[in-house]
């Protein structure tokens, strides 16, 4: 019997960490990968199964104020809360002893004005 020990494959695991306090959709390359139409939730959402090719990926987040139908608007302080909790993380066995590391901090642009309708 012949046995050869091989090193484990280098598996890179990408995750999106977030905490939303309002309804949201997360899209990766224009495909919805997570959706919550209630009052929000937190996560990580694993991204690997949605990445179909090497290279740059496009992550899109759609937020809806829970009371949008009644005129509710997202405020700057809502985005400040969310921005503190957004990031893409990588877990790679060959880097940082396999511990999670932030590879991209994300943030929404600051709301500087509100359109009244």
C-alpha cells in the first residue's frame, strides 16, 4: 500500500460582514445573495459560492427605510451606524495563520441633502 501525505489545498474564504437595522438586499455581480424585508439583520454572508470567476467582483447593497411607504427617509446617522459594521474579510490558511483579516472596508457616502417630494 502506498500513501502520500499532501498538504491541504489553499482555500480562500471570502465573507461579507454587515449589520443592517432596516430592510436590505445584497447583490454580488447583480445576483441577489441575501435579502431581508423585515427590520434587518446581521451576518456574515459567505461569498465564495457566488464568485464565478477570478478578478474584481461587484457588491451592491440596497437599503429601504422600514417606513418608506409612509415617507420614512434614511438619515445620516443610520448610515454611520451601518458603515461601522461593513467589510469584506478573507480567511486564508497561508496568511495570518488562517485568521480572518479585513481586506476591504466599505461605507456608504454621506447624505448631504434630502429631496422632499
